[in-house]
C-alpha cells in the first residue's frame, strides 16, 4: 500500500508501514513513539494551593424547600384566583411559542423582524446612549420607573 501525499503531509513526513493480511492491527497503522521518555516524575503535579468551600451551607435541602412552598401556599388567601392566573400564564406562554413558531416559518418575516430590531437598537443607541445629556435623561427615566413599580412615587 503506497502512502499518499495527503497521509505523508498529515503525519508530518512519517510514512505508514505496509499492511498485509497477517499484520493487520491498529498498532500497525499508528506511528511508533518512544514511550520510555514518559515517566511519572515528569507528569504535572497538582497545585499545592488548596481551596476550601465556605463553612456555612447556603443551599436548601429538599425538605426545606417543600416546607417553604407549603407555607407560601397556606399564605395565599384566594387560591382559585391564583390557580386561574397560573393556568392563564401557562396558556399565554404556550400561545406565544405557537405564534413565534408560525412567524418563524414565514420565509422572509424573521429576517425583516431582525432588521427592525437592528434599526431600533441603532435608534436607541443614538437617542439614549451616545450623548451625556441623553444618558442622564435615561437614568432619570429608569429611576422614576423603579419608583412607580415599587410604589414609592
């Protein structure tokens, strides 16, 4: 079996030995390496620096989580309304995934929406992030929105 130029270049100039029916094995196809130079003393040693975790355990066990959920469930006054809102949220999430999948299946619409997103991002950067005065305006708008959400305004 003649070595091709590709295999010679791939192996860095080493040629593969000819394989006959009697010597056909995986080791016959691999180039020979000097294994005597690899010793355990030459292996990289682990670092002498040891890192230990903090002593206080912040992870909650399964029983603590279940007890916490039971306490929160008991604190809910109007359970049917909570279940109705939760079910509505699941249905809205499912409906959103269906709508996004339908939009994604239209050939040109995803690229068009991507361009709209890029255009809006460019406008937002120009309007709110490029100049110092507009960054201050954005910061005050965000702070006022946080106060509205928190109910302190």
